[in-house]
């Protein structure tokens, strides 16, 4: 089901049934350039945002919003980073990190080298990640939390002392320029919604992949949208 393909122009490797073409600007920007994007639902045009925007919140989840209010926009609660996080076999893995509530890294002590710097030399901010429950997807454990690895609840931390286990995702790209998120801890599940209802204020859950493949489950696919592409044909998102 997964392939590893490389496109000539974008030099992009993805795990999914198709290669990403160079004209899928938002996907390329999200996966290669590490630029923040909106995750707009393919069914009703709502966008994902953390239930709580403050950097001090680590035990709340994600919801689907259908109005881009000024407070959310100001706090960058509508933007997400899909951050590379290594490989699982040949499949590239990613964190889904919120741009809201970023925590700047503390300054290094005198005489100490600063670690955690990016390629441009700037310290990397700490971003809250979407984390899944160890026992998901079950009716009592299918929620997600948005928080730093050491701040989320115990059951949202990885097993065997690896806190990132529950925060790693396979990003599957569909032939229509959509993306689906699959947690590596539960490969038979996808990022979905409570009671499978795609409505305003729907709570994000892990749901079983009843569709059987990642291209057929349109209810759980998303369009990455760059900030410059806010005037997408989902006009009701911005009213």
C-alpha cells in the first residue's frame, strides 16, 4: 500500500500510494520546507485547531472549527507544522505540531554551546504535538492530546521509555492532493472525529479505518493550505 517515490522537481519522498507532484505546493511546503499550513477537512472545509491555544495547555485535544476568528488567527491556532521525524522502515514519519503556544528554547548557560538549533542556526522552538493514547482506538481511549512530550498525560506517552512513540505519524498522500494521518502505534486507525461526525466543534479522535484504504476514506482526509491560499473555495470557513 505504501510506496517510496521521488519527484524530480520537489525532491520529495512520501509514504503513500502516489508521488507528490511539484504543483502540490502546500504538501511540498509542509513536508519539505517545514512551513506551517492549515489542515482543512476535505468534506466540509472546517479546519483543525487545538481546543486550547495557550502554551500552558497540554491535556486538551483538537477540534474542527468552521470560523476563523481573530483570536485563533492571532494565536496561530489554525496553523500546523508537519515536522520530519525519521523513518519507520522506508516510510518517513512526522510529528503534527501546533504553531499556537510555541515555547522559545531557554538560553544556553555561559560557556555552553546551544543545542537544538536548526540548519539556519536559530534555536528550534518547542511545539506542542498531537499525541495519541496508548490504547487507542477504543471508545474510552480514542482521544488525542496536544502537548509537549513530557507534559501530556501518562497514557499519551510512548511505551518503553520512548515518549515520541505516540506522536509519530505516517502521512499518506492521496491522488487528489489530500493527506491522511496514520499513527504508527495503531496502523489500522486514522485521524478522524468522534462518532464519525464531521461537524463544527467535532472532537478529533482516532477511528478505525473502516474504508479499508487511505484514499477511499474521504471523511478523514485533509487539504493542506498555505496562508497565501486562504481564499480557497471553502468560503464558509472564513465567515
